[in-house]
């Protein structure tokens, strides 16, 4: 896949505080790219730098091969940005808000009307077009905010923690919309501190912690590279680990044991054979432990992803 966005050796400081420390990554056109990290990791700062809202002090950011620092008009055309803070006029209707934001992108007349209808349909709010925004739930406001960033048909949509504090219905709408946009070829950059959102939506991701890039790549690559491989078993007799040199660590878990090893499938086969041959007690349960981003984060940082 072709690269649409390239970040090289980006560092950002606020006073003496280094909030991004030599980070580099690139994003393929049409992918959904997750920026995962705890609060304060530097996700919002990265996004503001990508849109040109913040100036790049050192390093470079290129969108479609153009430097964001010098190609501001191009960036405005191809990027839609949905900040964490909802920015809407509460006393105006959803439609009037979109008329205002469309005007900022130079849209008007029939074209603007058509785009407003499309984005309201995409966000599931067409029937609320004439209602005042102040009557909307937090999730509906968020959806109007996303709608406003889509009016000019951007090639890249940047969403900063769009599901924080919203209702499940709006969350589902947002997820559905992201999938449809990605299928239509829009590149999505999505920040969150919820790992399950990255697992559900993103094909590629970067994990940020304390301003450092601690892992990046496709979701399956990262899970494969960094997560501990293990088998979970429940059997009557405590397993004699010494009989299995492949087992690197045994940890009690629920009713059974987690057996860490490099080749979980071959360990499973051996255990099943040995149980069938009566060498170990009968196995009441045996399963491959599913690697998760939570495990990856823990193994890379030694801490759980803080879920404030
Ligand atoms: N304008 C600013 N001036 C000074 N420090 C800032 C500014 N913006 C962000 N920071 C600091 O930079 C660090 C990274 O913040 P950032 O908002 O990018 O993190 P984040 O990963 O998006 O976290 P959150 O989920 O809380 O938004 C934090 O320590 C924050 O206090």
C-alpha cells in the first residue's frame, strides 16, 4: 500500500518538558491507524502536529509527499480533524452548525446542501438536522463534530479519542462510520487509550508512552512479536513442569495454570498425547491463550495501560 503520511524523527517540547521524543512512523493510504497510549502519552500533540495546528520544531511531517509546515492549504484540503474538545454552537441547529463549518471550507449553495445531507446521513442524525445542538447528548454532539470534519471530503480523517464519555449507541455509529469511510478509501488516524477499540478497528498502530514510540506495525505483527505465548490448562493433578522443558514459566490462573512457552501448539499436542496415554491427569480444559494488546503493553512498559 502507498504511504500517505510520513513522520520522521519528530520531537516536541513544551518549555523543558519533552512530550514527543524522536518519533517516526508512516501510514498507508486507506488504512485505519491507531495511536494507542495512556493519558499524557503525547497522542493529541502528535495529532495537532499532523494537522499543522502546532508547529513542528524538529523532525518532519509529510502528507502526500508535501511538508506540513509549508503546504498548509494542501493539508487543510486533504485532512479532516476532530479534536477531543467538542466545538459546536449550542444555540444553533445541527444543520446551521454544518453550514457554518462548510463555509470555512469554502463550500456553499447546492454543493454544501448535498454534503450536509450526506454527512448527516453518515452520522445517523439526518432526522435531527433542525434540532438545536444544546438538546443533543454528548455522543450526538461528537457525531456532529465528526460530520463537520467530513464536509470537505478529506482523504485523511484524524479523530482524537472520539468515544470518550459517549453513549454506546453513538459509539456504534462512530465505529460503523469509520469502517465505511475506510472501505471507501479514506485513511483514518484514531487515538484512544482503549485497547479493545484498536483491536476492533485498526489495521496498523503505534503505541506511545511518555512521548516515546514503544512499538509500531500491523496489529497481528505486534501481537506476534511482543506478546507472551502460552497455553492454559486445567487438570486434576498439579502438572510436573520438570517433565516439560519447553515450559518457561507456570502461573496459577482461575482453576488452572498458565504455561508460558515458545511453541504453544506443539506443547498443546504433547499435553493432549500425554493425557491420552495417562502420563498426566485428565485435562478438563486446554486452550491457547489469546495474545492481547494489554499483554503487549504490560510486557513493554511493565505497567498496565492506565485507564483514567
Ligand atoms: N499546550 C501545552 N503546553 C504545555 N504542555 C502541554 C501542552 N499540551 C500538552 N502538554 C503536555 O504534553 C503531554 C502530552 O499531552 P497530550 O495531550 O499530547 O497527551 P495525550 O496522549 O493526548 O493524553 P490525553 O489522552 O490526556 O489527551 C502532557 O504531559 C501534557 O500535559
